[in-house]
C-alpha cells in the first residue's frame, strides 16, 4: 500500500517535471526565433540609415534633384506622352490627386467641418 502511494506521488512529479521541461523547451525555441527576428530588424534598420538608401528614396519618392542635375523620365512603349519640361513639387501633385479622388461622404465632411477644403474642391470642379 505504501509502495503504491509512493509510486503515485513519484509518477505525478515525473509527469509534472516532464510538462515543465516541455514548456521550457517551447519558450526557449520562441526566444531563439525572436532573437533571430530582432537581428533581421536591426540589419534592416542599419540598411535604412545608410546615406545611399536615404538619397535613393528621396530621389524616387520625393523627387530629390541636386544642383546641376537634370531629371529625365523615360516611359516605355505606348505610354510615351509629350510633356513640357516643368516639374511640380511632389507634395502639390499628391494634394491635387487626393482632391480629385474625394468620395461623396468625405465632401460632406469637408462641407460641415473643413470648409476650406470644401471650397478648394468646389473651385477645382468648376
């Protein structure tokens, strides 16, 4: 009877110890995965902070042009359109595109809460 009782106690502790070890292994694997992901993020962060990356993004997305440089846009195939050699501020181009694609509920919002934007929209539509 005592042996059965001790067997049950040791059996429970053995099972409990095994479950805890499995949890530890699982958490260790997760920690390793997170450390690897953290390393990848740090490498990307370092790459994004390089001068060449910043300049490339400024040129592509913001239209950066240094003194003495000329910008040439080459369009492929049938998309070539004769455009005058004038360049606009990218922020103004984006603002005009946003105003052109305003849906009706947004126009009502502008009408009631942002009157200056509504007036700009109505001027552009005329």
